[in-house]
């Protein structure tokens, strides 16, 4: 059955009528369509651009498709109708077209250095194997590869790049040669510089960014997914590490404390910023609204810019068309204008995914 929606459509800020026929949007009236929303503010479905459906709470890999479905539904019920899974130890291509789950852009497994990442999560390889592993993981995903750019080096007692600069640069080139985009996990100053200069497509977290690198990202169009909700956990990480690695603990706290200004500077410089929670492991699913509020309240992004980072611009970036003629039938409706009070995004009044009413 066709659905009819009327409301103030963002970002155009116009009262419109649209019809959803199957999984497509049309502005041409469809006789007999069921009106499922009449009033309110309508956005293309929200996006979590850094999420992990393959990692269970606590950090272990999931063991079944049903676990992935359960996690995806938590996000869906919060209005997140598109997800970029930024690395999964469990393959689940079967879920890409499942009608009641968010749309999925997926990386394969993380490509990580030996014994310097979360246990059982990534494919851990030495420098000589990185390029070939990137190519293999490109085939395992549907458009993305996830690289671990740095982690604690226990011999150094602090964060350090995963491999040498030439290897990390070759990893980005291998992803592009395979026809996919590369996302990189980075906390440190040194690793993020290598990867941005190598032409990586998106920086995940990016706590070590400098003003010079921010300007380069803006010129290149390199995206930043700050995961501010994740960076708040650095205090706990530092507390656990302090006895053995005091320098690392101090470094993590310093990175955390300066991060809101880093994100603010990136936004002001024109770096594309997208909402991502890093859900999976230490962060619960369904928290995209909280990440949006952190970008607004701590990093100073205007509410409309945050909405774009979570909705229409993020969907365009991932290849999921919004509410345009022939676009995808994903939308969320809010009873009040989220540009005036962003806290409204915590409570959508209507959620429609793939032309079906979820709420």
C-alpha cells in the first residue's frame, strides 16, 4: 500500500506532500494512499556513520545473524535508518536487503597490526601483508575498508602508528585500487597525519588532528566522524592504564580534553563531518541522538548542521538518496522543529523505513 506524508520537509523548510510507493518517493499524488503523518517536521532517515553490528556489548564478536539483527533494530527504533558498519568480525551480507533493518554500508574486518588491537576483532597482519589483506577485506564489505591506524605500543608506552608510513600509505592505495573507500581509526597525532596525507577517505575519531591537517582535509574533502560519545570514555581508559603506562594515560586525557575544539575547528574549516557513535563493544546502540547533541553542545555546531551530518548529507555520502523524486522511502518525523531544540531528535513521532511504518 502506498503511504502519504505531509509536513515541513527539511532541509528545504517547505510544507510538502509526498507519497511512498514501495521503497520509492514520489511527489505525484497516489489515490488511496494511507496518510501516516500529517504535520510535524520530516527528515530523511538518520544515519550512524560509525557503528559495529558485529561486535557485542563488552567487545566480543557476535556469533549469529540474530544478534546483528537485534542490534540493528535498536538503532532503527531510534530513527537510524542507514548504518555504516566500520568493521565487523562477523560477516552478514545477508542483512543488506532485509526489509525491516536499516540500510547497510559495510567494511569487512578491521585490518590491524599484530597484537595491537582488540582481541578477535581485526585481521592482524605485518607490514608485508597489509596491501593484500586490504584487498581481501574490500571484497568482504560493500564499499569500505577499515584500517587501524594506531593503538598503544607497549614497548613505547604510548600510542604509535600501526605500521611504517610507506605501508600505511600503500594500504590506502590498495583500497582505492580495489574500488572501495578507506576509513581509518586514529587517536594519535602521528598516525592521523600519515593517513590524511595518504588520501584516506574518512578519519574516525581523529583526536590528534592539527590545524594544518584540518585545512588539508577540507581541501581534499576528507570526512571526519568524531564519535564524541566514544571519546568521553578516554578517562576510563586512562585510569585503567595509568599504573603501567602513565605517559599513555596522560596523552589520552589530553586528547580528550582538546577534542571539542578540534571538532569545532574542523567544522569551521569546512571539513565534512558525519554523526557516528562507535556503537558496539563499549558503546550502546541507539545513541545517535546523544552524539548529535554532543556535536551541538560541545563542538558548537549549529543544529541544522548537525541534522545535515546525521541525515541528508550523511545519506548522500553513503549513497542512500534522500527524500527526492525517486529517492529511498526512509524518513523520520518530529513533532517540533529540531532546529529550534535539537533535543527533539531523541523522540521521533513517526519512523518509516523502506516504505513501511516502524513507529
